[in-house]
């Protein structure tokens, strides 16, 4: 839809702030002065991977996905423009013209004024969006240990078992052990292990037998060009959908409206559940909401939500679904845990200066800006504790994690921790807060 003006507000450009809410987990989110240029994608591939692909922002404009708020900065009411609900998420733009902020949208919006400042307005908005979709309360989630930031895509079965034992020995308190990216043969071939990983069945069994929960990573809506699914089932792919490029290959999108592709998706998660796995990290799921030709003619957000429902069918009603790289509003009510920031990294600054990319800076800024979502829409995931020597600004990252109420999870090789790292990790590994801020 074309953008149409939906309102304008006078303000003092010297004091006003515009709050942009990003489309998905990794999209920058925050409040900016009217003379600032908010974070934007460094290149077209990042636009697809980390922002809303169909609505790049023209220079000189502000843009929120489903939410844009204007705080005049003088104690007056905050102006809020919002999606009607999670099922329809317009892009909402603002531009400054002669001391007035002109707002436009490419879809229906609701507008209201909120007293009490920006933080209170955001909390009220989150409560409104949750009504009828999110559960009324969120139980505490115990801390976890994750393979990714220590072993990357070279993880093995032995790495999982070693850290399971070291967590017990050092009293780190990890209740769930998440096998992240690197166990699979190819992106899309989730049930086929990478040569060199070992046995997923043995690794998950070791975790379960130790009295802990087993978790697994997938990018369930992606199909890599090297995968068997891509070669053998082109009819399962969304026509014309380009999910970007990662893992040194182009990425297609699984069409969850195709009956056979849907059955395949359910079977993948049912098979994982058969191994005793109960925690499912669903990554890069922005792909499920990309536009394209599907077997059934439904809009991309409806297709995305259908995909999550199919995953729930296979994983089980009591499984934990953990979103990442996920469209935010369309996920309300369908995931239990949600990453609310870009990936952390051993480095403070992101590549190319784009804070949607892995870095401590981007993870801290966007994670803090979305803290108000915790225990309203889901359990927030601010990303993992990294406390080993060699991690830049590890003290500042630990302080950020300490300030959040969300999921705690270590992702260091436990044997690599020094005394400070071990003590800090042990201190931070606590259950999530059950009350919203």
C-alpha cells in the first residue's frame, strides 16, 4: 500500500524524541532526537536479514514497524501511532517539516495520547497489543548453556557432554543445554547431522539422563541452496522469495501453506521431540513473513503465524518455543521466549557500523530499549552471557545482563573461564523475573 498521511503534531525539535520500534529481533529499536539519523541497513543483504525488506527507509525519515511514538520532551503527552493488533503491522513514518512532525503509514493505525512519559506509554502499548494474544502470566525460566558463542559451527557431541559435566562440577545452575547451529548437515536438512558432529541422539540423551532439558536450534523457514530439500522439493518453496545470503549460499523460504511442506515441518519437530528435546530455538524466522507466491493465497503475516502453529503441533503443547530473528508483533502469543536484540559478539562494535549486526553495542542498545516487553508478550532473551577472557568490555556486558529480567544463558566454553568469568557467570545464572517492569 502507498503511504498516506495520518496526522501531524507540533513540537520543539530541540527536545522531542521519536521512538522507532524495529520489525524483528535484530532490527534496531530506540528513541532518537529529530536531528539524528537512526540506524539503517548497511547494504541490501542486511536489509533483508535484519530489517523489514519491503520498506527500506528514505533518507530524512523516521520509521517504526507497528509502532512509532513522539515524546515532545516537555512533559506533555506522548503521541502514539500503532498497528491495530499483531495480525496487521504497518510501517509508520515521520518527517519534520517547519517545526511539525508529519506522520504517514502504509496501513491502518490507531492514534492516541499517553500521559506520564515515553516509558509509561511503551508499557501501556505493550499491554494493549498483548490483550487477547499473550498469556496472562509467564512462569520463571531457569538458565541455560548454549554452544554457539564458544564453538560456533564446529560444535560436536563431545563439546555438549563436556560442558554438561563442567556445569555440574562448577555449580553454574544450567537447566537446559542448547545445541545451536553447526550440528546439521545443511540449512533445511535438520534431521541429518553434519559429518564430524557425532550423534544428536546421544548428545540429547546425555542431557536428559543428567536431569536437564535438551534444546535444539533450527532456522525452520529457511532452505539453503545446497540442501537436499532445495534439490528434491522445489515445489515446497515460496516463489520469488529471496531470504538473503548466509552460510555461503542463497536462501529460499519453505512454503508452510503447501500440504507436503507443512507435514515435513511438523515431522521435523515431532522427530526432535522423540529424542527428548523440549526447547526449540527458532532462528532467522523473519523468512516466514517474506512476500512471495505460496500454495495458498494468504498474506505473509498469516503464513508466518501458520508456520509457528505447525511447529507447535510437532513440538508439543508443553514445548518451549524460542524465537530469534523473528517479526515482533506477529509472534505475540506464539512463542514463549523471544530474542529482543541483535546477536552479542566478542567485540564491542559491529561490522560496517550497523548495529543490527553482532556486537555488544547493538545488543545492549536494542535489548535495553525492549526491556518493557518482558513478561508482557513473552520472556525476553537479551542473548547469552559471555564472560571469558578476550571478550571486549565483558564487565559492561555482564552489567547489561544483570539489569534485565529475561533469560540467562552462558555460551562460553566453561573450561575457558577465568576466576572473574566463573564467578560472574555463576552469579548471573538465575531464573527469569516473572513480573513486567
